[in-house]
């Protein structure tokens, strides 16, 4: 049987690992070819290890193993020209664009807003909000030109729907993604292009599961581990799980990208194990 996005092309940012790789593989499993972008280097001021070129190579290998085509480019979502070149070249090679998943984002060390540095604030806004806008900006002309409609999925967070101490820059950026999504949904609707945002709780990925996060949750411990934060994280949810997996978010991406979600637009969709009920 044909896949749920058979013959379509998806542009995914932050595709080297974690949620981005999972989205690429899940869409490829259902018949899509992929344009994959990731910065693949350590950014100044980010304390946890970021993606590498080898990570992006692994995404390529996993997609190709499924018999799908993939164009992979190292590019920073803050760089309009590099991002535009990547999507333009990808569309030239693969022939079309139908799905956009603006997934790339930063986590950060925690601090209250009154003591947070300007650089920490600006880096977060530039990647997690401006980078999402630029991803849409360089993609929309191809979606409109295709004349087939399309689906844009923006990755926000439960932090885009509620506040939380010590990560105000992240909260502000993810709230901004919601405003961006709702505006794009209005603007793209006449073209048959649907725009929605996803709001995961903690996801078991390298961006979340690292020492800085453990210390944020358990500042009382000298060397906290994932096991140490699991009870606290689980306490944030209604369902008895401390976090969700990338595949759980990818299944939501697939739903919104496929014809099953053909009349869904302007929606903030939590994948949160009930966190928004707390």
C-alpha cells in the first residue's frame, strides 16, 4: 500500500539527530523524500554537545536505507542565504516541496531573567524564533508555486503554552512560535497550506538529556543523573511517564503532514503526557 505521504518532499531543520532525525525517518517510512538541514557544529555558549556532520550522515543513511532520496546540507537556521540555498537546491533536485518541519532549536542553561546575559537571550530568540520564521520564509514560495497546498509544522513546546522559571528566553521564543504559527495559518490558508505547532513535554533526546538539564531539575545534587530527575519529570505529567520519545512527536508530524489532517490548521497540539492539565 502507498504510504501516507507517498511522493511528497519534506524540508526538515535540525535533522541530524533527536526529533529531527526521527521526523525524517518517519516521513521517509511513509513515502516522502527529504531535504535535511542541521548546523552540525558546536555553537558558542551552548554547554551540551551539539550535532556533528557524522550525525547528519547517519540521518542520510537511515533515510536511504528506506529507499527514499535525501538532500542533506549543513546550514544555520539563522543564516537566511544558506537556508534558502539549501531548500532551493533540494527542490531543484527532488522536484517539489509539500511539507515543512521547522524543528531546529536550542536548549540553554537556566537563569532568572533579571540576571540572564543579553547574549544568552539573543541566541535563543535568534535560533528558536527567528530561525523558525526564516525556515517558513524560504519554504513558502515553493509551497505556493507547487499549487498543491501543503503542511507547515512548527516545533514549539509545552513552554510555548505556559510559563516556567529560569528559562524565560526559551519560554518567550516558544510562545513567539505560536504567534508565528497563527499568523502563517491566516496568510497561507487561501493557498491551501496548513500551519500548526507541536508542543512536546520533555523528549528523550540529546538536547534534553544532559548534565545541564539534570542540574536544573536537581540543583541539590552534585552529580545528578537521568534517574534522579525522572520522578520530578514524571510529576509534571498526568500519565505515568517521565518523558516522551521522539517517535511520539514524529507520529504527530506525520498526522499533520498527511491528508488525515487535511482540514487542521492553526492548532497548538500538545504531545505532553497530560502536562497541560497540571
